[in-house]
């Protein structure tokens, strides 16, 4: 059996079977490419069993030949070759476990750049700024992902149009990487690719991945696939960009696209939460044709999967490309509304039985609690620290920790406060009762993980100024590590001190949320139908 499969390979298997072979991301790419005929940059998936083989016996002896064969076919499709100095084919190398583990494993973008191919890229694109920005992004990502350099040891990408500044940063990055790693980033693209694939395999057993699997109860023996894909560039110019979008709102369940978008950016800029994003609705202002196509794609994906889809995409020179789709994580309230509305949606027609399977009694109880709390009396805004985006519902108080490791050692309830979160923070996030970030949007790493674990979270509280062991609000209120704060993951508000949750309005769920009553009615009907007379 082959170890590697092109995205458009005709497997003739059900999606669930494909995920076991290709991983969730690879299965999604295969479905979009072959079954739906959507615009997916071509590529190939190194299957999940290869990761297990690598873990037990190292790099398989016959893997290089298969990779070379698929690279040749990919080059023919893209009409450019990997490693070519004049018109280089650049690659994205991404993980893809059989079950969703958002952000927990490694990714390397822009692979194939070196001191010679960057010149060819600049000439072919007729844009030196784009080429050197892309090269600097590659150096940083390769050093941190493959070579083990700590991200905070390297300067962040420059947001400048001055080519000389980008070239100067390139030299500084190379010198710093050599100093920290003891070797340079390889110039040979073939070596880059092999080391990147190995890094993705190793990331399956990273501390962050282990912590996530422990929280989710995921089998540690599964392994991950590796997806190798032709690069498309959201950082190319003003008519390029990147984003992450849910086909429906994962916090409320509203049937409306929900996500974040950035112009002149790559995907990591969005999910890392390091830049201020724009709501997905504003994409139509800047790139109307691509936005219209994206929203139609979301409808097609929902109809195909009969579920909410979480989609990563890039727009290059005005053209939409799809990089990933998976079933979107959602909070309990959203799960209820989505399930009921999909039963009556003529494009989906979910069965009542399937709706009840998706929304268990425990999820319905959690939704009832969320709704009752959100419908209570408003909290006084005295000692208000700031107002961000409510990313995951819930009202909670806890002591401030500014370092994820401190959350692990805490004996009391703590709220993790960060500029942004990364996969390295996942153990500390799991140990916290709430999460607060000063940057990031509704599909940032912090928001997605918090919603998946039903941890109240507020993101993008830009008025807070973080220090080493304290932070300050715009009004001058100072909060030190160990002080108590309160966050409301529905309204996005943050207060100093302990504030009691609003007295729940127990009648609110039935009065204001008929979808919950509808699900309860279906559940009662199914239960009575199964009772033997």
C-alpha cells in the first residue's frame, strides 16, 4: 500500500475511514479536492501509519523515493519545480491527526526558500518586499519549529515596505539562529523538507500535544499525518489576505459566517492572535468577489458534512484558495441552536435522532445553565478593567496568573492572562477557570481552545497594558499576579476583584430559547417511543 496520497486521489472510502488514514486535515483536503471540486492548492499527504513507523523504527527506507515522485508530479501541476532558483515551488508542511487537535502540532510555511531562491521569487513576483518578507517568515518558523529555537529569542516579522530593512533583518535572523541553534537553516530545500516532516512527526509527542490529548482523552498511539501543499500567499499584496471562518457562529449558533480576516498576512498571523484582525463580514468590503465565493463554499461544505465547518483560507491576488476544513467546535448554547435549525434546513435535513446524538443531555444542561446566567441582572461596571470580545461563554472569578506554568501549580481558581496564547500554553489553559488575552480575535488559538473546553474566555482587551508581574487598565487600575479578577465570556467585560455571577433567570431558557424546548420535546418523544408497553 502506498505511504503517500495526492489530495485528489480517488480513495472510494467514507470520510471516517479517510481520517484514520490521512488524518482529519488530509481527509478534508481530499474531500474538497475530489468530491467537491473546490479550489485547493495541490499537494499530498504522508499517511498516519508512516508516523507510527517513524516512531518505532525511524525514517522508512522507501519514503524518500515516494516523496520525490509526488514532488515531481506536484511540480508538473504547478509548472514550477521544488528548489528551482528562477521560479521556485514553495511548500507548506502541516500536521493532521485523525482527531482535531487545533494548533497542537507543528507547521512550516514557505519551505524551499534560501539565499538563491528568494532572488528568483522576487524576480518572478516582481515584488522584492513580498519575497524578503516571505523568506524572513520562513527562517523564523523553521528555526522555532524544526530547530527548537524559542520564539521569543527571535525578532518578529517587520511590517514594512522598505526592502533594505527586510534584507537587514534577514541577516540578523541568520546570525541569531546560528548563535542559538549552533547551525544555520539548511540551504538545500530537500533537507529542509525532510527535517520539517520529521519535526511534524516528533510534535505528536510534544508536551503540548500530550497535555491536549490527556484533556480530550485521545489515544496517544494514533500518530499524525503530514500534509505537503503548494504555497499560496496571503502576504503578497493589498488584494491578498488570509482568514479563518466558521459557517455558523460557534458561540451563539447564529446561521451567519463568523471569523477573522487579515490583509497582507499568512494564516499564522490570524490564529496566533498577534495582529488585530477584521471581522469576516468586512472581507466583502475589501475583496467582494472572493468573499462572495467563500460564503457560497461555506454553504456547500455545510450541506456536504451536514454540520458546522471551520475553514482556513487564503486569497492570493484576488483568488480564493481553501487550505483546511474540519467540523467546528462550539459551545453548548450554539450546539442546541445549530442542531435544531439543521433539522429544518432544506439543504441539510439532519434527522431528529442525529440532532439528539450531537446534543447530549449533559450539553443541554450546560446550555440551560449558560442561558440562565446570561439572562440574569447586569453586573455593576464599577472596577471595570476593560471590554474585549466574548470568545467563550461563562462568568468566572479567579486569581491572576501571567505564566501558564503558574496555573499548573495553583491550588485555587486562576485566570490565565496573556498577550496571546500559543500551543505551548495549553497545559496552563487546561488548569485555568478562565482565559483573558489582550490581542487576538474570535478564531484565535485562545478562543478556539477555550470554546472547545467550555472555559470562559475574553480576547482582544486592547486597553490592558501587560507587564512582567502585573497589568494596568486604561483608567489606571493596577492588577498584580495573585489579585482576583472576574471575566464574562459572553459580554467580553473584565472587572477587578470578585464579582458574583448574575442571579440566573431560570425561566429564560424556555422563554427566550425555543430551540432548547424543541430538543427536550424530541428527547421526551424518543424516550417514550422506546418504552415497551
